[in-house]
């Protein structure tokens, strides 16, 4: 049974990190003292759930965490500094600090170092998240002790709900475009002007026209989607931005 250690101080360890081409030792005190920090820990870099869900959502919601007084969002894994650096690059997660716990000292101090020898991983971290203020653990979300790799409570949305239940979450926006398309450029400009972050998928680089027909039932460009809802082309987007009540509420908040 994992112990919830809310109210206690984080373990005092030395993290072996890299800065440029040099080794830099960082103590727990340097990382946590005088700061409000969200830390989430996971079994390992480049593993499926960690890469597809855990890290991307924390990176996406980091501005909202900052709005709620959080100084840093930190991802910890029992991996070395080189692996963590490459993983951060591959994830394009520039808002999250990737902190290597290569020897597992911090994770062991948290009481959450577990054996993953059956997968050839050795000792790794159990999945959890926590809110730390000035080195003291205020809140912990520890995944249930179940077989496999449960992921139900340490996610970014659960942490945001704890910090600010009324927070307006960002739209999940995707734009299907094709090279040399003026309407595509217009749609992207509208999104940037509105402060909406989006993912762009480019024809023949990220998908084919068959994909666009299957997803949007359309052959014109661009095609904009918000939160699973098809908005349509550039003019449709312009009308939506002018009329949609939810968007007006977001801008006013």
C-alpha cells in the first residue's frame, strides 16, 4: 500500500542534470524552495501512456497552472539526463521541466519506487502527481495499486480541477491544410489572432485526401475542428469566432 505523505517535505536528494554540455547537480531545495510546483512522475520516457497522454496534457495546460500561481510543472522519471532531454525534444514539451531521477533516489524517498523487472525496466516510479509549496507536499494523486499501468487520477485535468474547479480549459483545435492554400493561411491567422493554439496537419505530409474525406466528409481546405466538432473552412471559422457563446465566455474570463 503506497503511503500518501501530504503535509511532509519532499525527499532531499541531488538530481544529476545536464545544462548545455555540462553536468549540473541540483538539490531538492534548489528546485522546490520558495516555489509552488506541480510534479508528475511516471514509469519511463518514451513509454506509450506517458508520451501520448500524460506529458502532452500537462504541457498544454501549463499556462492555466501558471494563472493559478504555479511556478513550474515538472516531469520526473527514473531515466538519465540524456534520455529525458531527448524525450522532451520529441514531445515538443517546452513548458514542462524534465527532471531525471536516474538512480531512483527521489522516487525511493517518496516511497513510490516499484519493480518493473517483468518488463525489463528494473526499478521505476509508480505513476503519481503532487502539488508542492515551498518544499511541502500539499496534495498527492497516486494511481491505484492495480495490475498494469493505471492512469486515472494523476492526469493534468485532475490537478487543474483541484487548483481551480472553474477554470476554462483550452480548446483542442486541429486544422487540416494543404500547401499554398490562401484560405488555410487565413484560418491559421484567425486562430492566432484569437489566441487559440492549434495543431496543423498538412496534406501529403501528415495525411492524404482520403483521411480528410473520412474525417470531415469534405474535399475543400482548410477544415477546422474544435473539441471533436467540425467547424469547417475559413469563413465558417470566422463566423464561429464572431458568434459562438462558449468562445465569448472564454475571452471574457
